C-alpha cells in the first residue's frame, strides 16, 4: 500500500489484513486516512496502520468520477518518488479529488485535472505549458489533450505498463459530455 503525505511524500507500507472485509473499504484510492507507519529496521517494509478519515467510495459508483479519481491517484502513485515531499502536488490532488466529489458535473473539475497534470509535470522537472483560463468545454478538452500528450511523451514514456489507460477511459467519458468523439 502506498500513501501520499504532505510532509514525507509517497510512503509504502504493509497493511495487515488489507485484503479483508474490514480494511478493503479503507484502502480505496483517494480516501483520506490517518496513517501510523512503523518499521523495525530501515531495510524492512514498514507496517501501516490506517484509520479512515473521509471516504471517496460513494463516487466510485459513477463511471466518470470513478475514472477521474482512479486516474488522478494512479498518476501520483506511479510518478512520485518515495520519501520526497511535494506539498503543492499533495494540495492540488486533495483539491482535485474534493472538486470531483463535490462539483455538480465534470465541467466543474475538468480544468482542475489539466492543471493538476501540468503541476505534476512541472514539479518533477519536465516543464509543462502554462494553462490559459478556459471557459468553454472545447478549450478545457484542448487543455486536457495538451497535458495528456506531455505526460505520455515526457513523464510516462518509458513505462512498461499502460498507465495512460486510466486516463484514456476518463477522456472518453469526458468527450461524451461535449458531444465530441476522441480519435
């Protein structure tokens, strides 16, 4: 299990009973948890004791929010190195997940997703184009398209797994909103 903290960055640990019925709802990607990390030695994978603070589970029943939450958390888990704090990325991810869960539609959070992706690129040293304010749906989709191309060419280019698959699913669902089809 990996958790993202503001002070210590991405941390990995073993969660006892993580596949059990009691812990499964706590381990949903995007949940806010209180974590207690303990290790017997520096070479050993630490134990994580988790307590649920806020759940994103109810939004995972809706296809678009589920795809967006999955993509945002997968991006962070895939690219952020362990034990390196990125407080701006942590804050942006927290705000994005709150927006996904509280906005009345994807029009309320889609631009925030593009800004989050650009921030990840920038903070990890891969540049990233500054995003102009976008008011209409085609501009927001164009901003997401640009940030996605940068992610696939720069940050995720050498990955052996298809990390971008989750993003593609989200983009297909977003394209349905504006009545546009992805090529």
